[in-house]
C-alpha cells in the first residue's frame, strides 16, 4: 500500500513537465558562445550542456514571470552559498523571459556561465565552463 502512495505523487509530477538532456550540436555551441559573450564578455571554454523542460500546459505571462523570479531567487541563494564556501564571485541577472548567471573562482579565474530562456511551452537552459 505504501508503494501506491509513493507512486501517485510521482505520476502527478510527470503530468506537469518532461525534462530531457539534449544533444549539444554545433548550433547549440554557437548559441552558447554568443550568449556567454553577450552577457559576460567571454566565450564558453568547455563542457557545454543543454537541458530543456517542456510543459504539458501552456504558461501565461504571470506564470512565466513567477518562474523567472523563482529561478533568480534559487540561483542567487545557491551562488551566495558557493561564494561563502569557495570564494567565488558571481552575478545573477534577468531581462524579460531570460535569466543568466556567471560565477568565477577568485584564485584560479575559472568560471561558469548559465542562461535559462522561458516561454509559454517550456524552458531551455544552457551552461558552460569559461
């Protein structure tokens, strides 16, 4: 009986979205480098990742704004913790339906960049090392 109770929430969650790690193509690499250059002034050096999340239900403008705010708050909290623990500098910003961040190791200069674009049907996240 416990199995049934545990399975129901999992099924309920799957109704709302489907996430998938996507293949990084040359076009994705070009896009990641263009966005990284636009927002940080540096291109991606290594380890480009793409993740898409398709919603089962279309989002309206208020829901997109709510999701954007949630992402900004989560990233700010996580990056502030990284900064305290590991000495990173970071920045989280947004504009319209796009949220991006960068963080850099103060000592080694290594960095990370990430951007999420949200629309009515899903969200798309690109990350890379700089």
